C-alpha cells in the first residue's frame, strides 16, 4: 500500500513539474513578443540572428 502511495505522489509531483515547464515555455514567447512590441525591433533582431 505504501509503495502505491509513493508512486502516486511521485506521479503527481512529476505532472506538476511538467505542467510548470510547459506553462513557462508557452508563456515565455508571449512575454518576448510583448516586449518586442513595446521596445521596437531590438528583441526581433535577437530572434532573426
């Protein structure tokens, strides 16, 4: 029983971390695009190097 509980906690923790990583990786381009719109072509130059 303890083993099953440990596995489920580990699985929940893994899913939580995975969701955080996916959330950040989908959020970061939005932040960069927003900054690019705000500060002109400076950040766009970094993308197209």
